[in-house]
């Protein structure tokens, strides 16, 4: 077992090195002539101000995507409480609960334990056309694999749940039947020990080769490649091993999907089953982000986010015409967002509607908004996003 893991890690590292070489060229939109220009979208809300410094959320203006990697200072940022300022020298990550020996690790201790790289993109599970899909980004993360740390510390055989607590705290309503308690709590999320021991989760301390910014969770955050934003706990302060499920608000109440399944499709139909699930792996989504005009030709650019399942296709439809295959960019990686392009021939002047849809190797097809009608909570809106552009 240990030998296998070592070999896998070696493989992962050499793979990462190859990935980096490829990234050096990075993805660039094929040779635009000097007069290349953006074809404007007409569906952007008038008050859309993605990077408003006053706003709680910094969004990415997806019309500015020009490569696989989102620059660190443009990476979307979203949090529920304050943004703690943590002194790196004084920082200690606590490992508590069902571990062989409760321990505190400094940033230097963590860095000594390993440095793995992964290109990973994610979105907030609340991202949607209303935010022009701007709560999404993609970067190259560096950190120590979570399973390396857990193996080194030693986990009690009965432990089943790994809880991640953060430094930021906030007042939360904890509802119990008719009672509501106002309690100040730490931000917390959990995963199963089984998921924690997989090779992907990282305790990340760098983004695009530099230390995390304060709003990105400096000095250390969890990174769950292929999972929704909320799972990537920032300002990580404590990892707690336990046998029982963790039921904190951000795990069990505020981040969940409620979907009607079965029956006639009417809410009141007694055959309807209400399926309530946690927010974990990303649902398959594609988004048209940008349209460029280059010497008369039009190039449509977009991205796909999902849980890492290989894609079967991305298609683009113009003005309700036939679905046409788009081309995936060769610099995409398993957990990156996947850039795609489509050459739009013969566009006439005037307003047009463009939409994309992704299909994965398991046969999942990105749903339309109408097909998501039975989802009650607004999270996990992976609907196809029809865009409107004005061709001059
Ligand atoms: N400690 C902490 N971590 C957090 C949050 C938070 O409020 N506190 N918000 C989560 C949510 S909802 C999202 S979408 C992502 C956003 O990560 P980013 O700011 O790096 O884009 O962080 C997650 N991690
Ligand atoms: Mo989120």
C-alpha cells in the first residue's frame, strides 16, 4: 500500500511538471489581427459591476477571460463572514479529535510535508446567469496533499468524518423546531474520511505560484478539486476527526439542494419525492463567456465546469439552429475549467442568441432552465445560459 501511494505521487508530480510546461505556452486565442474586437453582449444587467470593491463578493468579468489561468487578483472571492488577517509566523493548524496524538502544525511544518500542484477551477454553488456566471475562476494551486498529513498524524480506525473549521466567525441562526438560537460560530465544512484519503484534496498555500491573498484564505485553505466553492474552506484553523456526521449550518442547512423527483411533476402530487442533498461535486455546466471578431470571422469562447468526469462534447446553438460541435482547448486538465471555442460562420448583422451545452462521458447532459424547474433551492443552477450578442 505505501509503495503504491509513493509511485502514484511520483507519477502525479511528473505529470504536474508536464502540465506546467504546457501552461508556459498557455492557452491564447488564436492569433487575433490588430482589429480583433469584442462583440458586445446585450444581456448584461445595466448595474452589473463585477469587481465592485464595496461588494461582499468579487466576481470575475467572464468577458475578460483570455487564458486557462485566472490572474490571482481577478479570481472571484466570496465569503460569509469577515476576512481574517492571519500572521503567517504565528499560524498553527490544529489536528484534533480521533487522531493518534493531537498536534499543531506551523506553515513551515506543512510546507515540509509536501508540495503538489493542481490546476483546478470552481464556482460558488450560488453562481448563475443572474451573476453572469461571474462567481467562477480557475487557477494553479500548490499545497500538501491532505492524505499525506492525515497519514503522518495517524487517524483512529473508528474515525469516519473530517471536519474543517476556519478562523472566521459569524452569528448564525440555528433552527430547532420552533426555536431559533442566535449563535456565534466558526465557519465549518466536512467530508468523509474516505474522500479525505483520496489523492486530490490539498491543503493549499499558493495560487498561481504565489502565497494566497488574504481574501483567498491566507495562509492555508482546503482545496477540493471538482467540488463546489463552499467546500474549499479558507483560513483553515482546525481539522477535527470524528465518528459522527457534522451538522453545521454551512454543511447541512444553508448549502443543500431540494429537488422534486417522480410523480406527475406537480409539487402536490403525493408520488413526489423531495430529495435533499449536500453541496459537494460540481454539476456539469458550460457557459459562453466571450465573442471575438477577427477579420470578419467570429469566434465564440466559453468554459465548462464539472467534477472531473471526461467530457464527451460541448456544442453551440445559434438562433435555435442545429447544435454544432465546439472545440475543447488542449491545455485543459482534469480539474481545470475547460475552455472551448466555436467558429461562427456567416453571422448577419443584428442581435443573435447563442447557447452552449456540455455532455460528459457518463451521458449527463447539461439541463435547460425548464428542466431544473423542480429544484427548489437556487443553488446548483447549472442550466444552459442563452446569451444575446449584437453583431455590427
Ligand atoms: N472560511 C471560509 N471559507 C469559505 C467561505 C467562508 O465564508 N469562510 N466561503 C466559501 C464559499 S461559499 C465559496 S464560493 C468559496 C469561494 O472561494 P474564493 O473566495 O477563493 O473564490 O470559499 C468558500 N470557503
Ligand atoms: Mo459559495
